[in-house]
């Protein structure tokens, strides 16, 4: 086992390497490209016995990933943002083939306007697809989660593809210390893919994507995929326990940090969690009984584990780094549905939208969110959702608008003359 | 067995926060990584990251290094830095580069350039320590500024040995080849030695006290009509507004005596439309927008256009507005 500085992207590539992948269909997109470049470099140097193929789009790439997985080999691919959306038709299609593989998504905000910086609206667009989802907070977690994803996605009780998500820039390009497990430890945890009945061959044609007429077969196949995803919860717990034995690190489906006696909990996903831990520590020093609940697994949704972690908590500040237009934060809505009517559920779930397009969430903002949520819990009155946005930020936008509107006026004058 | 709490670490203690500024191509990402690796070799917990967008060579970029004795929980840009490293002094007056952002009285400023520390102190009205590093000549295959700045920064923080610095440079520059490694190591060690008078002048920032922080100045966004709230830009005007001349490290300069007045050639090849036919058919350069790609130098049939390093050029980087 060696400890070295790795970016989130390099950690994802190391996960694929240690999983001894066979095939990686690829298409470049910022901020993901380094992952496939690293794999290409290792294949070229003879350090990884796999085949990497550049496809002409993410749509083809995900189709190729599913088709290759259906032959029973171990497949890895990666994309981000607009790329994930471009492949979205195949994302929904291949999950129904029940041929497992791992797709790393490097989260990046969606157009419009286009950006390179992270938020989770991209990966949440795949929420209902049948792909399982693991969300990571550190580079270490990225490497370990790729290994966990193969183990539980390939399990014969599950057989579903898995997305491992990491944040662009804040993880993808950020180096931090990572322990790389030994190949022996990984081999003991993750044996070669036992494809069972998944063995599509050219000589034995099988139609993987039948058309059905009538709702009976349609509902059957769709609901079976849903049941498999739900059943993956306990398979995940088994895999996480096996990983802890093999590699010495615990990755529960839900992280509960300093929650045992917490009165206030932050609820969020992704790399914002390390900053939230810091805020929890500072708040504790100041006498506030704060904690953090972070689902690592978002599909399947670990509702019971989340409810357990929040039992006895008075108020929750949900920080959504995503936006469902016309509704609000996705995590907030899902949490509310999971906790509705549960005994001992928190009195207030306050919705905050923060971190859109990579915006930092500051320590004082965590403090403010804690105060607002606690007040809501004590008074039994929940305030409307709040976008984390300051007067200074609006002032910057106003400057840009002044230029744009000046330009429009100038062009209109030109057009008339 | 490590629990999740152990893995992510307990409360953060004091942390070195170091911000690098430079231009694309000057080796800033590499310099920050070398400094990060040197800290790591000295037993620190480290986080380092470059930050850039869709820009190209010459555009302002930044990189960040955090190092402490406990795992680092902060992420993203460093606003309040203990050390600000400026690899190219011409960036200091460029507002969009944000070089002076969040500089506190205790922050150390390191400037790679010929201007003296006294001049900077007076011009910028800074009270904190300023160190200057004379620019190194361009050398074999290694972007000089990044390596030299890494060496100087390592000495300024005082927690990194010469050997750890050299090891880190060898590791990070290795992909560029053996000659680049030797050149980078020499540059970094030279800069390390030059900074001896300032050794250890950078002090780790303390963890912020929660009670001392101001309340966030949040507002409710007003709902506005689409003719205000749609993100429209008007290309013909916006391209004028964005002064890409700031990205330039070298500029094309015309020798009118050699010019054949075939300005349709240089102006057609210019990818930014920054050359027009001027008086008597001589090409005129728009230095507000010329990015310094020097395609015109390459295509000029009579070799009448030469490249002049921006530091040696006469006249401002962009025309006065």
C-alpha cells in the first residue's frame, strides 16, 4: 500500500486499473478527459492489459459500454455534464440490459449558460435511469468507490451499471493524499467478473433490447429493474463490509458525522462535505450540537439509514448543489418524502440551494444555515428555500448586464442607421 | 481499522495557504504541484489544484497549495493567502487576474520580475513583506517561472529542505524529459538559495474563529423579465470589450522598410482579426486584442514582422481607453 498525491481524476483511473478492466470506450470532455488519458498511457506502457477505443460521441460510447458488458467483460467509461446528457438515451436504455459496468461522471454544471465548473444537476438527470449512483467527497473515496461499484453492480442479485460521481475542479483537478491498495488486496475483494448468463456472442445472437407491446411486459421489466436497484442496498452493505476487511477503510451507504447527540444536521452530497465537516467542528466548538449526514449512495436511496442518522435531530439544513427548475432542490424533496410520517423525524427541513456552478460555500454561510434551521425547528415554522447568493454577486452580474445592454442599444442604433 | 472519521480527519489546525498567479504556459500548475509534493515529502497533509477555464497560452491562471499537519478540509480557490506568488509581474495591474485579492498585512508577496520590492511596496501601498525574484532566462524545455517560483516559495515557507524540493521537482518534471528536469532543478535550487534572507517569513494561517466571521450578505434574487434575465451576448460588441491583448507574452512589430504592403496575407491569417490594412497599405496591429500567437510573423513573405517580448516592447499592452 502506498500513499501519494492524486487528483480525483487520477484516483478514478487507479480504481479502473486495480479493477483490471478489459475495455474502456472513451470520448473526451472537460473536466473528465484526464481519466481516459491516464488509462491510455498505462495501456501504451504495457501496465494495463485493456482495450481503449475512442468513439465518435457519448451516445455511441455508452452503447458500446453496455454492449461490451453484455459479452461478460469488465467495462469502464467516463464522461461529464453535456456529455452525459448527449448519451442520455443510451443511459436509460443500457441499464435495462442488466449488463453491469462502471461509468465515472465528473460533475459539471449544465448549459444554459455553459460552464466548466461543478454542480450536480448533470448526474441527477440520470437519477431515474436504472444506473446506481455513488457520490464521493475525496480522491480516496473515488478510488475505493470504483472498486465497490464493480463489486455490487456485478453481483448476480443486482446486475446494474453504476455511476461513480466526483465534482469537477474541486476533486477532478485537486490532488490530495490517497492510499493506493495493493493489487493483492483488491483481487481478494474483487474477483474477475463472473458473467453467468451475461455472455452475448456474435455466434449466438441475442436481442438485448426487445420491444414490448402491452403494458404487462413493460411494467414487469421496468419494475424488476427497480426491485433490483432497491435490493442493491443490502448488497452494497455486504460489499462495503468486505472492502473494509480487504483494504481497511469503511464506506457506509450514509456517512453520519458527529450525529449521535446532534440537534442540527447538514444534509448534502459530494466534495462540499469536507468543508461541511469543518463547519460542524467549528460549530461544536461554539457550543452548537451540529452534525453532518451525507448519503454516499443516492440510488438506491438509503431511506432507512438516513432516517436512522437523523433520528432525534431537531432541524436539518439541506444544501442542494443542484436545481430542479420550477421545484427547487432535489435532495430536499427526496429527503422530505423519505421522512414523512417517520417517528422521531426532524421538525424542520430547511432548503438551501448552494454551490451552483462551483460557487464556494463559506464557513459563515454554514453558520448562518445552522442558525436559520435551528430557529425553524424551535419555532415550528420553516422559511422558504434560500439561494446562497450575496449582494456582491448580484452587483457583478449587474456590471455584465450593463455592458450587454449597452451593446444591444449600440447595435439597435447601428441597425437603424 | 480506519473509520470514516479517521479517513477524513478531525478538526483542521493551522494551514499554509499559498496562491500562485501566472500566465498559461509559464509552468504555474507544475510549480504548484512541485511545491505540494515537496510539502508532502516533508510529512505535511497537502492539497494542490490549478484553476483555469477555456483560456489559452498567456491568459492569467492561478493555482493553489494548502499544507498542514491535519487533513485539509477546505477546497477551491484561496481568497486569503499567507503567500501570494506572482510568476509574471505584468499581471499585478490586471484587475481580472485578482493577484492582490485578500492580501492581509501578514501575507507575503513574492514577485518574479525586475521591479524592486520598494517600488511595489510604494505602488501597491502594501504593509506586508515583499520578496522579489529576478526572472530566469528561458531554458531547455522547462517553463522557467514555475520551477523558480516553486523553489523560492519552498524557502519562504521555511518548512521544506533543499533535498525535498529537488526530489519533488524531479518527480513532477520527469514527464518533460531529462534536460527539462536538470534545468528545472537548477532554477528551483538557485531561487531557493536566493531567498535565504527571507527564509521562513511565511506564517501558517490560523483556523478562522466562527464568532468573528461576518454574516453573509444574502439577498433574495428578484424575478426579472427575459429581456433582462436571458444570458444574451452580442458578439460584435463583446469581442471588442474583452481585452485579450492582456494574454500576450510577445507582440508582432512591423519593419515598414521591409513590408511589401501585401497586408491581405497577414490580416487573412490572423485568427483574431487583429490586423487591418492601415495607411499606405501597411498592416496595423490592434494590440488591445492581439493575443500574441505570432502567426503573422510566420506567414509574412518578406520577414517584415518580428516578435518582440512584451517586457521589451515599447508602448502599452493595450491602448489607453
